[in-house]
C-alpha cells in the first residue's frame, strides 16, 4: 500500500485518484512537512481516503520545548475535531533517543486515532530499539529511511526493523522512493507499505519567485502516484 505525503487539498485528491491507500497531510513539504492548517484538516477529512495529519510545529530536528509540545497538543485536538483518521508525530529527548514521557502524553491526547511515528526514528541512536519503544507507545507504524539519507540506501536497516517488529507494527520505507526502485526496496526489506511524495515541479513565474520556496514549488502528480502503485509488488498478506 502506498501512502503519499501532500501539502494541499488538490494533492490529496490527486493521491487518492492515483490509487494511494492513505494520505499524510502536511504543510510546507519544502521544509520536510509541518502541521497542516485546521482548514486543510477539515477539508481533507471529507475525502474517502484515510488522512493522517503531520504534527510538527517547526522544521529541524525533534527536540521540542514545553511550549512547542503544548502547540502539538492543540494541533492534535484540531485533527481529532476535524475527524481525520490519524496523526504523524515524534519527539527526541536530550539524549537524542525517543522522549518516552512526552510521547506518552501526546499519544494519550491522540486517543482512538491512528498513530505513525515519523522519521525521528532515523536520527535516534538505536532505530531497532526505537521500534520496540514505538510498539510500547501504541504506534501502528513507523516511517523510516533506515537511518540513511534515502530508503534504498537504508534498506538493510529497514529489513532489520521489519524483522524486529515481527508484525507488531508496520515499518514503512520512505524518502527517495520512485517507481523504479520501490519494488526492490519492499522486496528486500519485507515491508508492506511505502511512503513517497510523487510530485513534480509546478510551473512558476520568475518575476514572482519570492513567493515560492528557493527550489521552486512542487505539486502531487496523479500519474506519478499511479506509476508508483503499479510498480509495487502484490501484497503478501
């Protein structure tokens, strides 16, 4: 099953029409994905596809202050009120490992919604141990590039994480996946889900480039989603 990260309602619709099974709803994908607006959460909740809201108040690593945790709690409340299917989150402690106390507080606030641990797992000291901790916290999946810049580079670690999870949660490879490599990564790792942006550069006007990110604006491509879905191996479950 393919999850597609999007930062617009149009992107969520394109992902759905291309055959994605789930949407990760963000703002600012150019910054790695931040919390979407309350309005976008509400609009996406009306779509007939599960949408998970990214809960990340700023870019950068995942050491959040008490004030930022309060913002995350408020954003989780917005996701619940909007009726979304789940949330995506993660927090590091001072030792760079998962902050179990803060994550417990956030997970309790999430309640019955689905929960994905994001790529914080790629920057902790021991990703395999973090799989056990994610299970303990009640996450249903972890998103990972295998502690490497891209999932194809980290496929061996992803396989170790899949083995450690042993079906207790889903280990979902993401970052750097394309229609050309997704089958190999899923086959070699044993993972059952994949995560990708499936986007393309949007046309822009150089005269107004101040309004776009430095690398330009990207938008979800329905065709790219479909190509990725068609390239994935048939589920073994």
